[in-house]
């Protein structure tokens, strides 16, 4: 059996929503999480830069001898996952396909909204994947610039966030979607505000749980951590370790006992 850790990365703290699901579903596994907070947000950046950042992070995690890699950043998944899969010798899982599968199960009308960063929405990745695995869905997408910055600042429920959400989500309300995919792993941390704006009849879908299920299904008996293995969880960030530790304790929990700094 394989006691090596699972690698998880995101542009910042948003991927901790995926980490929470992974730790809960796979309590015997060890994890290494990297949050690229010095270069967040990825959404407004050119696709070439995001691909470059993603490859750099993958090399960092590979040096930590991870056995599976989870790209917990929707923008990175949208523009860099194919490149990552080609370059890596270990399995790589993104967060977009699991989100579409969850939306297909949740919707009643087939009208599904998708919110994400500018980079994710402009890439058309959700539309392409939906066309392959759930062509019956009618997707309505909206970019939400500013959401990531609020989360990274620790602000998830202020009046300013609510005003921004009301403006950005208006097209989805007009489109009468009954399900909304939170197409950025930062956005579940804004679920209360987003839910207030969209109304109780709209189901909010996060890819976190579905991504964890995909990792669980990928790990066969030989890849699972051995019985009795004491898991460890390591956290690295390219930004402020103190700030990451503060937000990590708030958004993930006590597992964020210490944070290591990393400079590119």
C-alpha cells in the first residue's frame, strides 16, 4: 500500500473547500496543499501565465513525492489541465467535470448557471465538458470578478460583497436557472451571500465533494494508505504564512496547524 501524500493546489485559500471534503472522505490519507496566494487571483491573468504557474506548482508537488495531484483551481483546470496531464507521471484530477456531474443530478429544469472567474468563463471549459458528458443541460455562465479578492481578504458576508453579488448574479436570475455551479473553489465560502441573492429555489453546487469522490474512486487498494498510517497534512503558501494560517483555520479547521512559506 502507498503512504505517499495526495497533492492539492489552488491559486489561494479557495482550494481548502476541496481539502475539507478530501480529508473527511479519506481520513487515513496524508495531504500536501499549496496555495499560490502571492500570485492570486488567476482569473484575470493571461492563460499562458496560468499554465506556467500550474506547471511550476506541479513540479513543486512532484518533488514532495505525491501519488495523486488535485488541481483545485477552476481557472487552472480550465486552461492547464490537459498540459498537466501530459506532463505528469501520476494521475491528475481537476474540478470542472465533477461539478458538471453534480449539477446534472441536482437540476430539475435542465437550466444550470455557472459562475467563475473571468479566465474560467472565457475559456468555455464548462460548456465543452457539459457537451461531452451532459449535453441535455442548458448552461448560462457569468463571470464574477472580485469574488476571489474578497475571499482572500477574509470578507465573505459584508454589505459590499452582497452588493457585488446582486449585480453579477442578475443575469442568472433572469435566466431562471434552478441550479448554480460554483465554478471557483473560493465561491463556496461565499455560499451564504450567493444563496441569499439567488433565492431558496436555486440549488448551489460545489465541486468539492464530487472531486473527493473522484479521488477516492481513483485510489485502488494498492494506492491507499496502509491501515494504521498516521496521516499528516502539510500546507505551503507563496504569500504570507500568518495570513494563510489565519484564513486556513477559519475556512478549513484545526488541520492547519502550521504553514510553510515558499518563494518562487
